[in-house]
């Protein structure tokens, strides 16, 4: 996972949570960042907008850490670029 | 003055059909009425299914011109009220109409009216919306329409507490009849939430199941939205007996509480306090309750929290308690939910048959209850409770009883 991707995801989380960007680091859990279930869906919504991806409910359900969130987005972006290549 | 409160009329329009007998017959067979959504274009949502009212044609129930004035949710209220009043056999003289209340629950109001108007404004870039928008969309349009039909001039209002709306409405109506403030009450709830804008908002909350509603089941994946209305006619037992009315059951108590915990996460403490308050109001010990019509939305959070609350209220008696969520069959009709479930619970008390929790596949150790999975179960019942717990942490519980 690239530093750029990590920085974009943590930036979205920080902006949604109204917390300083430097507090959102890759190894933090949602619990540590005081992200509850309602905050979680709000972050998913913001990430869908940021990366123009559709995050399925089932994929989102188990995510509890910043790292899992970045990994999830990475997978969706890979699937998206693969789909775009297939179409070409 | 404290009077016992009888139910002498029930009307319902739901995914099972346009009448209460169709609702009860459906629930009593244990078949779910959850089907593919037809009110919005397929493919636009993460979830394809809902519990829609089938074959609804406004012109069957309203003059063409009047139908234009009424959003779908207000029409449902009027259709259910008409059936309930007809069943009760009550004729409203001007004197009785002044001593009659109408209290209806509604969570969202005229969502499809707003959606349509705003589509013209933002989507089609038209500069205006219909002048009927406000009158159609206001959440009290259903209650007001019913008051016009019967010329009811007593207290008429709408209660809006999200998914608890109808239970709060029935509770207020029950207390007004019990105290003698009114002689008769027409009460329940109606909702028509299946418009694209509102469905998109539910989709974003990630609480709607991509297939069906499996309350208390280990593989539950969320709720299924429904629509419809149910209305009860309430009056003192003495009055019902004096006029020889058929008594369909009794509302024996009502309790409510607020979690003051979180805007969307449920709390077992708040839910338990509402159940205890309802039982205390009815002067019924927990051991006398045979059936719980659960809030049972089929979300991960609700069902485990509700199970914990039921255990804390009923203790050892939980083992003997039958619990089912009829939302597995008629969907979650939001502001109408409590009314459809009160109708279902009265049906269960009357028939001695528990409508099951449909679509159940595997038990969840965190929901350790007898949820009457998939198959209706005969049971002699005297007393039941019906739970409603809303977003916003607002809980409302009814105690219903067979009338000896």
C-alpha cells in the first residue's frame, strides 16, 4: 500500500471525524479514534466519494482499523482498474 | 377514573393485502410478503426487495380529485381507518365525534410527494413545485384525512418518533380512553417510505438487507423496509359490552423510555425500562406474559440488544416465553410498524397462534430466545407485549391481553 493511498484515506477519516490529520495513523483502531458505527458509515460514504468506488455492505462490516480500511480501498481500486482495462 | 380499554375494530393495509384478515391470514401461514421492489426502478439500489402493498390503486378508495390531495401514506391511513371503524360498528354522532380522538404515528410523512416535487425542482430545473406539496407531505395528513371522513372534532394529532411512532400513538390514545378524557379513539400508524430519495438514505445507513429479513438469525443482514397502515378502534370495555360490540382484545398497559445513549445505537437498558414500565402500568407480572412481538428488525445491533433486554426483564421466565418478529413477513413499516404489530399480536391472542419469525436459518447464541422459527405455533395466550424501539433511542411498549 502506497504512502499516497494511506494519506488520502487517513485524510478522509480525519476530515469526517473533525480530528487533526496527524492523530489518524495506520495502526490505530476505530475504537482508539472513537469512531462508532454511525461515524463508520459516514466515513465509508466519504471514501466512496473520494475514490469513486462502491463499498459493499458485506466488505465494510468487519473493518475495525485504519489499516483494514486502507487495504479494503486498495482492493476496490485494483478491481476498478482491472474492470476498466477489460472494457478497453 | 380508570377504565379498561377494549379494541373493537382493526383495519390494516400491508404487503399481504388491503385488509386486516389478509394480514392475519398471511402471518398465520408464516409466509413472508417480502418481494422485489416495484415502486422504484430496479438496479438503482444495493437492496432489491421490500414489503410493498400489492395492487394498490388509489381510485379504488378515493375520488380521482381527492386522491391528488393525498400522499400514499395518508391514503393508507384512511383505508385502514375505514376498515377499523366499519368493523367496530360505531356511528359517530356529533356528540360522540367531539369525544373521540385520532392519534396516528408517522415517521417520514409524504416522502414520495417531496421526492417528486424536488425532482422537478433540482432534476428537471423547473422553477416551481405543486401547490399541493405541503398539504400532501405534512405528517399529520393521514390523521387529518380520517378526521374529515368521520367529522371527528376531538383531539386529533400525529406522533412522530421514527420506528416507535405507532406504539407511542397507540399508547397516547389508550391513556386518553382509560382516563376518560375521550370516549373512543381511532389510533395506529401509517407509512409509505418507498421513494427513491428516502430509499437512498436508508441504503447509505447500511442497515438494509440485500436479500431478506432474518430476525434473530445468525446470518441476519439487516432490515427490509415495508409500507402500509394499521388502525385500531379503542373504547372502554363497559361501553363496548353495553352496545354488544365484538371485543377483539384489550390494551392493558403502555410504557415508554428514552435511552439517552446514542442517536442510532440501541441500548438494552432503555428497552428493558420501557418493557418494565409497560408491565407495571398494566399491573401484570412478567410471568403472566406468554408472547413478545419483538421489535426484531433483523439488524445485527437491534436483535442482540433486544434479546439482552428481554432476558433482563423476564429472567428465568424467558425460557417459557415465545418471541417472534413479524417484520420478517410484513417488513419494517417504520411509523406504521407498531400498529401492524399490535394488530398481529391481537390476532395471535385471539387465534391462540403465534406468527413465526420467518426466513430463520440458524440460531445466534447472542439471541438466546425461542423465536418460533419459520412455523406458526399454537399456544394458549392470555397476555402479550409488543415492542418498538426507535432511532433516537425512544422506546414504546404495549401490553395486550385477551379479554375474558
